[in-house]
């Protein structure tokens, strides 16, 4: 389980965005293709983590509609990787 705070994650994202701004189109395309491959390669792990998230959301009393929005089944992961 990743215990990085939301604030730290936001700071990390901002730093990464600054680095990405300076990349060429080709380098950005390579990065996106690597991210897509990682999503496909780790789809089982992502699905398992998402199942835990869904369980926690239900236990926290989130509405069925909100829980449904959190769901990331295999089709959603594959679709995200293909976008």
C-alpha cells in the first residue's frame, strides 16, 4: 500500500509535468506508449487493487452510482490503454 500523502502526490505530479513540458513530441509519444504497455501488463494488479477500493467504498457507504464510477474492470483498463 502506498502511503504517500495527497499533497506529496500533487507535488510529484507538478514536478513531472514540468519535465514533460520540455520533451519533444516523439519523446512524449514514447512515454504514452510505455504507460499504455504498463497498464496492459499490470491489469491484473490494477483490477485486484480496484476490487479492494470498491469494497472500501461500499463499506464507507458510498452510493451504488459512486461505487460504479470507481469500477475499473478489464475492459476499462484495456480501453484506457488503447486511448
